[in-house]
C-alpha cells in the first residue's frame, strides 16, 4: 500500500475497558525505571513486545514490592496481544500475592467476560469495586458486563459513577454511549461518543458506535464516513482484522470508496487471508482510481501472497513506473525476483529499497516476509497469519 505498512497486532476485545487507571493500584513516583518501562503504554505489536520483555526482565529480578505490579503489567500486555492463557496465568500469580490488586481483578474479569464466563467476570469486577470504591475503572468494566447481560439500568448507573469519579477518562463515555445505542437513543449515544473521542481520538469503539448511531438515524453518508475513520485508525495502529471489519461497514454504505477498497485489500494481504476477495477489492479500487501507484503496489503484494511471483514482479514494475520512490514496491520487487529465481536482480532491488527506507525490511518482516540471507536457500521465508 505504498509505505503505509505498520505492525499487525490483535485487539483484545470489542468493548472498551480500563486496565489499571485506579487510585492506589500503581506505584507512585518511587517506582523504578524498569517498572515504568514495564507499565509503559503500547500502541503497536512492536511496543507490546518491548513492554513484555521489560516486564519479564523485571519479574526475574523484581523487588518484592514491585513484583505484583510487574506481573499485572505483563498480563495486560499479553491480554492486548490476545495471549489469554499467559495473561490469566500472570493475573493469577499477581492475585495470589495481593488478592486486592484492582488492576488484576479488572483485567482477569474482562477476560472472563470476553470468554462468556459471566459468573467469574461478575465476581472479579464486584471485588474490584468493593476493594476500590473510589476508583472509576471497576465501575466502568462492570458496566460493560451489565450491558452484555442486557441490564441497561444498572449499566448506566455504573458508567455514570465512573464518569463522576474520573470525567477525563474516555472509556466510560464510550460505554455509556453503547448503552444509549442499545436503547436506540441515537442522539444521546452520539453525544457520548463525541465526548469519548474528545478525550481519546484513537478510541475506535466510539467511532464505530457513532457509525451505528448514524445508521440508526438513517444518515448513510455520515455512517460511512465515521466507519471509514475507524478503519483508518485501526489500520494505522496495525489492527488489521479490525480495519477489515470497519472498512466493510463503511463500504456497505459507500461501495466505491477507492481508498477503503485499497486499504481492505492491503490489510487482507498483510494478514494473508481472503486473497481472492483482496484482489477483487484492489481491482474495484483501480476502476475508480486507475493506475494509482499505492493500489498497484497492493495488487502486487496480493499476487505475491498467492505465489504468482511473475505477476507480482509485473505489478511492482507498474507501481514503480507510477511512483519510482515507493520503497515497499522496490523491496518486494526484489523479494519476488529472488523467489522467481533471479537472485542477482533481487538482491540489487532489496539493497536499493534499503537505501530508500532503512526500515522497510523490518516492516515486511513483521508481515512474515524476508529475503533469505545470502540467497543460498529458497530465497524467502513466509509466515501465514490465517
């Protein structure tokens, strides 16, 4: 997709929830630099992996007063990576050390909710509220559970309490918007989603909810635009499955959006799924914007994923004729040439791409695509994400 390659990672759940923004559940200014790195926010797979590494190092050597916090922080990172067994294991270890650890109770409870174990989720979230009645996150997460149960009155009560305790946090506004959405109170839902996005412009849950509310009001144009914003935000964060889903909602309302068609094509190629559908998306995009270099790059990557290296080479050549500065096309042209048996040309183009963008090899390595070192093997290692 012409340089917009990011790092793929999996969103943990469809609903917004708070991990550890609880008064008293994080160490104060005296925490070590290692713990600060272990608890650092992470918005990409690469950042999550760094965070897990910092936490693992700290857990191996942690002072007793930091071990519980490190276990909980690593569990949160595993949860965001959708490695739920590892997350549950760390939460359990943290709770054995401190049964009142609100962050661990909230995180574990939300995993149980995601798995459909409402009884365990209820027990954990009730305890989080009972042990920390002045912290907003427990009420917010319990409100999500109550919404899942269909108890709109109690869900509103808990989300209202979360907003009272910390009106600056975006999640309770978004989750209260979901309650209004479920009750078909479109304007109230839109107001809450707007408030959530004012506090966190990256909160795609609120964008998606706003799109649903616009659909409820019959405003197809605004719905398509809002779903498209959610798709872009998910794509930029490397949440490619979520981007595919959001783009689908936008395209249902606006089927000839060339940008979204190309983005869904590229996202499917990154994930190495639904390649025939990906190709159809790119071809539709090219009908709207003929000879667009980014889309030609996407088509070539789909052909590469399909194993049609000659067609991929032709596609990358076409993209580079339109835009000779596309490092992604130059790099993948080289990889495709290696796969097709022309190692000399392939090594030249891979090196040329590295001169254009020193990070390009790492970007495609995150997608499971690397040229083989020395060109002495089959020429390529690929990894499917199906």
